[in-house]
């Protein structure tokens, strides 16, 4: 290589690096850390252990108050319902069909239980913040990739946690008691 070629190579590399750094942070903001997991039709009540899946949820979603979910909430496999999963915030029960039992589905239902711990004012605050955030950034990406989240504010609350978890906007984190550290 002569000097001109070396210089050309260096300039080319610098431009490429600049492009990478210019583009990357913007993309990085909107990448959902937890893509939807596939349904596993080979699973049933006998061959599925929910405990390992709960632990994977604790770790991958960085769950703050794991004792709460172990001691206060009954998270169980359940085939009595047609739905993939259901939850009751009042009685703190989450039921999930074995073939749908993944950390992400647990995360969604757990968010419903967490939402049930908010008072009416907090729920209203969440709704107005969500309204202001839904057309941009990672919240818009959740809605785009998972249109079910648009059903209502409660489903949006659950799917923002399921798919974005810690990458959600900081202002929303306090609306996830027992899931995300509350002093953030
Ligand atoms: Zn739901």
C-alpha cells in the first residue's frame, strides 16, 4: 500500500466507525430485550416444571422483590382455561397453560398483579404518561411489534414490562411495584 491507499483506508475506517456509533445508539433504544417466545406444544402438566421458568424470569427480567412472587403470589400451571394464561390481581393467582409457560408470559401476568397494587391516582398517572410516550421510542416499538398491547392501558402496562422490562422509559418504572426497584 502506498501512502494514499493507507490514508484512504484510515479515512474509510473512521467514517465507518462514525456511522456505526451514529446509528447504533438510536437503534439500541428501540430493540426489545425480550422477544416473544414460541409456543411449545410438546409441553403438558407432567413434563413441565414451572419453577425453573419462574427463576429464569427472575434473572432475565431482573425482578426486584423475588420473595413477594414466591411467598405472596400463586404462580401455577393450569389447563382449566382456554386462554394461554390468566391472572387475578385481587387473589394474587397466575395460571398458565404448560405449552405457553415461558418467562415472558409470566412477566405479562405478573405485571397485571403489580398493576393491581397501584392506587387509582397512580393508575391515572401511568395512563397519562403512557399516552405521551406511546408514539415514540421503545413504547412505540412494543405497540408496533405486539399490537395486543393496544387493547387498553392495562394490557399496554403488561406488555411494556414483558417486552421492554428495564429498557422501558425511566418515568414508567415506578408503576411496576415488586417488579422494578421503586426508587428509580
Ligand atoms: Zn394481559
